[in-house]
C-alpha cells in the first residue's frame, strides 16, 4: 500500500512495482484507487485490515521549503503527524507489516559527507521530516530512507525541477544556479529499484541513499545541459546567501556506504542517472 501514490515519486513507483506486486494506491483525489480525504489512525487501520496489507510505503510529504517555514503547523501535519498515524495504525493491526518511510537529505547541514547519525536539520522542513522519522519508528519493522531524487514528472499538474530545468535550458532562459549548495542526488528510476530491493529484504533501520559523488546544484545543471547537447546555457551563477529569509542547508551530501554494503548495491554514478532520466523525455 502506497500513501501519496499520486505525487511525482508515487506515480512512477506505483507503475514500477505493479510489475511484481499487487499495489494499492492511496491518494486524496477523487479518482484515486483508494481515495481518503482525511487520514486518521482509524481510517488507516481500516485500510490495512480491509486490504490485508503486508508492506506500507509512505511518500506523503510537504516538500515546499518556503511553505514549511511560513506555515509550520501544516508542515508538521504532513511530515510528522501522518507518519505517527501510520505507525500507530500498523501497531494496532499487528502482524508482520513492513513500513518504508521516505525522508530527505535536508535533515543534514554542515560541511561533511554525512553518515546517518550526523543529522542536524536547520529549517522547519528538515525538522518536521526528522520528527516524522522518529514518529514512524515506533513500529517494530520500519525502514527510513533518506534521499534526494530527480526525474521527469508523470504526475498530473506537477512539474519537477528536471522538467523546469530542461525546458529552461532548451528555451535559452536565464537560470539561477547555486555554486555553494552541495548534494548527492539519484535518479527516480534508481530510487524505485532501491525501494524494490528494500521491501523485498524488509531491511530495518535508517539509511542514506545518494550518488557516490558530491556535486553542486550548479554542476548538476551543467551536466544536464551537456547531456542535452546544448552549449553555453544561460546560467546565472551565484551563492546561496546564509542570511536569506529562508535558511537552507548548504551541504546535504550523504554517505550511502551503509546501505550499499548491506544490500550489495552498486554505487550510483550521477551522470549515468541523469542520462537515463533524460532518455525518457520522449516516452512520457
């Protein structure tokens, strides 16, 4: 059962897992396979029982960093309270339900290649997501996966950063890119493959999943332009100011060796993932 199945990751993950699993897709829209407008412990418990669920994947999140800062209560409902509801419902049902909770690299800040125990969120989004990790971990069989993914959106009325970036590069628009913000992103398809591996093994614990090489936001944009075969894109280089109204971590890079070693998963080459995600532009 996937909560948040109609968002950007949810749409692609659902299609991917449907090749091997019976996927129950939960969303708020009226056309969802299972439409639930108001999630509570009781409604989630009823869903788990009625569908005989063995695996829960929680993708529900408020990822708008500015919005989280301006409306923290809304951020905590999506990012912390709902994970608590899921955990409580799973505990009520009992049995052997495995929970996979998708978290974020924004639980990290500070200049280092972060291991899982080196969390230090610096804004409401990061704090609310970390709180959600703690909330969902109250169940006995839980995996928290911290990641930062990119891909072309297949969700209705929901453009991804890669969608915007590719169209802006192709249109020769001015594109602001930060030279001092670093991360370890993975492609959406690669993330789906990792999720399949995790639910197959039912790996318990908190894990990072990112690319093997740390890159800046600016370098990410440069790689995309290069893969598109577009020379001299109209990038406007700058540094994200530490005194900006919305505080953002400047280094979200993650050390994924713990997870890769546990699952014997090959290190992720970010250039390869960018190439693969871009190769799907004509088949969406």
